[in-house]
């Protein structure tokens, strides 16, 4: 297997072959580029180090635990109070016999975000300390696949919709879980904006080429 | 303006490395199997879309939730839920739910079908416009999950045994399948196919 020109790139949306951009002066270095044919976003150079991503993803992973287990809200209705956490909401659906919906919701709201953050933390750690590790490639692929199924922001908006539906029929008290979940969503969005997969891939050593 | 494919080069779908393409070869950087285009992209996308179309019917006409109060069940479809929200005076939320659960799945299916048909019949539609439409469809698709999340929260919170219970109806599973299938359809569609057909023509349109 031989590589042609290592710097050559292609647009992921229209397959246009793009020659490497070589700025003469350091102030000419661009932080992002668009495909001249289809206008798609080509790359944005990382504005932060993998260590920043590592720190942020550990923060998010820590927030993930209370966000999932602490109650999102407490609802008082007909004399009794019901406290519900994110995990309980999924488990209840499963107990009602809706295995498929429960699984889909579990993947999108808990499993995919957790696995994505974990893979990203591992990938960041390896790209700082062990760029030779074959696992780095594996984690980077996982991050890409899992980020499609992580839907934290959708869940937060859904929660607000449910809240408006409930507020007329019962007394609602917001829980600690909601604060953690909101913080988790903000951290997650920040990570997705700062994380640049091509920067990580450039650190991976290519077979046969030093 | 030439594509990588015309130069015998393939962009790895996993890591983005551009390398020389040989059949059954692997990416030298990430070991993924190399493809010039996603294999069977159009067939897979059609299959997911047609299945989604079929499930769209029960998703919209069967009850998505059942409100059981003292032994009496009140079924609610997606549309009646939207009407109920308008009656309560929360028109803004009604619009969000209507867009996320009725408009988006339908627009997604129709939108991707238009793109597939235009590729098949080589229709002269602006490539940039089509790509923009696809990107929008791809981005907005995940918001269809909204209604399912709302149901899961409502089911968990309103549980008073004999007095008042909310149970997901048969449409909930159908709706979940529609969302899942349209997400997979968008994921399996290779946008590069749109640009392949007019490679030699003027690309500025």
C-alpha cells in the first residue's frame, strides 16, 4: 500500500480533490476552510489541545452520573409525590413492556453519550501519551459513530415540553438531576465544537510512512 | 475541478485519509476497508425510506399514548396531542411538537426521495441546493426523537396506579421505527453520488 501525496485531501460531501494549502507567512494560516465546489466545511484547525478535550470529557463523564441517577423533577399529584430520574424514566418504559422504545431511548439519552465521552477521553489520553497504540484508531472510530446517536440536547428540550404539559395538572419541583443534566449538555456541546477529529487522525502514525 | 474518484483516489470514510484505491484494499492509517462510494448506498436508502413510509401510517393514525383513568382509557394520537396543546393555550409548544413529530419525519422522507429520484433521472437541480437540503434533513432528523422522550417522561411521572396512568400506545413503536429508519436512510446516503453525474459539466450551477 502506497500513499500518493500525504497532504492531498478530498471533500467528504462532493469528493472534490483539494490541493494542500501552504501559507507563506504564519499569519496567513487559516483556522477553517470550505470546499470551493459545494461549500461544505472542510476542516477547522483545533483551537485547543487534546489535554483540554480530555479535561472536558472527564468533567462530562462525572456529570453524567448525577444527571442520570438524581431526580430530574418531583411531581406532587393527588396527594403523592413522584420523583423521577433519567434512568428511572427508561426503566419504567421497559417495565411497561415497551422493550424497543425503552432501548432506543436508553441508547440515545444514556448509552451513546456515555460511550462517546468515554471513547473521547481514552482517545485524548492516547493521543497525548501513546500515539502508537492501535486502540487510538478504534476509539476515534467509536467517537464518530456514537456522536450520531447522542441526543442530549433533544432530551433537554423534550424535558421542557413535558414540563409545560405537566405544570397545569400538578405541582412540580425541579431536581438536582436537571442542573447536572443541563451542565452535561453544555459541556457536551462545548466538546463537540472544540473537538477536531482530523487533528487526532494526523497524530496517528501511518503504516510504512514515518 | 476533479473528484478524487476520477484520479483513482479514495477518501477513507473513517479517518478521511486520501489514498490510492485498489479493490479490497484497506486504509493505511485506520485499517478500514476502502470504498470509492458507499456500497449500495442508493438501494439501502430506498429500502429504509420505503419501510419508514409504511410505518408512518400506523404512527400517525393509531394512538401514541393511552390515558387510563379509573378503568377508562382515553387514546391520544400525535395530532390530537397537538390539538390539546393548542386548547391549553401553549401554541408555541404545539408548534414544536407538530414540527418535530409530523412535519420533520414526512419532510425527511419526501426530501430524500426527491434527491434519489433526481439522481436516478439525472434532473437538472442545483447541486448546492440539493446538498443544502440534505444537510438540513440530516441535522433536523434527530429532533424527531423529541416526542418519544416526552412520552417516556410522561409515562414515568404520571403513575398513580388505579387512579391515573399513561401507557404508550401501539403508534409509539411505529413512530420510533420511523425515526430510526429515517436516521439510517440519511446515514446510508452518499452525498458524493449527487456530484458524480455532472462531473464533466459546469459545476457552478
